[in-house]
C-alpha cells in the first residue's frame, strides 16, 4: 500500500530536499494525521491531508473552515490548492492525496478536477463521505477522472481521533 517506500527514495537518491519524505521518519498518512491533530488543537474538525508526488511532499494542510470562515476550507482542498501552486499547474498529474477521512462530495469533485492519480484515506465516513457513501462521486457518469482509491487504511486511529474531538464538545 505504501508506494512511497517503493519508489520514493530510489528515484532521487542523493537529494537532500527538506520536503523529501524519509520513509523511516514518516509516511504521508502519518503527516496527514499530524495535520489533523493540529487542526483539532485549533478547534477545527480534525481532518488532515497531504499531496505527494514521487516521494516528494508537495503540500500538507488541516481543516481551516472556522479559522478562515470559509466552508470550502477542507483539508483536501487546501492541500490541492497548495500543491497546484507548488507545481504551477491546475492539474496534479501523477500526484497522490492522503487524507484522514473519506472525502466529501466537494472534495471528491476537486480531486477529480485536479486529476490526482491516487486517493488514500484513513477512515470511512458514512455520514459525509462521497466516495463509498452518498453520491459515490467517482462512480457517476458525469465524473470524468476517477483516481485509484484506497480507503480504510487506518480506520481505528482516524475514527478515534474524530470521536475524542466530538466527545469533548458535546
Ligand atoms: Zn471535503
């Protein structure tokens, strides 16, 4: 499942790019979890996302809907925007998105528009998810780019993070 370990280090050996992912240090989903926890500490719903290409971290973000007063400031959208800025392109060809929660319909659409190669998420979201639930965005005939999808990678950890966040707010 972790293709970074397969192709990342060997494809760019000798580089010491600070954004370069050392598989021994971290992996993209662990970074996404770190972003989710940081978002939770800011009082945001704890969801985090990162965009990676060939083992290089392009962008990482956590939810900022409250802080930015922006209902579209989901972690996935922020990470996609930042990655597009980093690459100077409106398309993220060959890039992979890691997110701690199954994307909503808005983010699924953005993932499709961005032409992301792969989507990995940690916990399924029966209430707001739009990939395996609800609109099942990528399965619709009006969806013109479907990424490879790998869901439920760290279900328990992600579900626990959300549960503890909402528990203290009830
Ligand atoms: Zn979303």
